[in-house]
């Protein structure tokens, strides 16, 4: 079997299908979020949101929660991106997901 890194298969996913994971606190200072907004506004999304695809068709975020929040909090970004986020999917069983989140 040939391994292919998930980054080579980035897909556009509707933001409504993404959700935060329950085991990562995701706290950032407002100043850093404003800088992230400015970066995304000027350069666009340059890194995908890393997720697991769930059986119900939703995606659980492993890495990139703040990039996800920017689209939720700033209508100009949502509109420009047409509500779509770049997503890179990793496939791990549930018992390995927390470790992936910590590594990211």
C-alpha cells in the first residue's frame, strides 16, 4: 500500500459541516485573532483545516479551529469564500484522535 499524505487531497467543505472537537480548549487572545483575520483577509486561506470525517458527513476539527472561527465571525470572509473552507482529512480511529490533536 502506498501512503499518500492528506495534504495532497484538500477538499472544499461547507463550514456548516465542520465542528470543534470536544477535547481541545482552543483559547486565543483577541489581538491574535484580529491578526489572523487580517492575514486571511489579505492572503486568503493558505493552510487547510485538518479534520476527521465523521460517519454523519460532518467534519471534526483537529487543527485550524481559529481559522474556522474567522469565517464564522467575519461575514466578509464568509462571503468571499462562499462559506467553503479548505479541509485536509486524516483517517484515524477514535482512540487515536486525541493524540493527533496534541501533535498538531
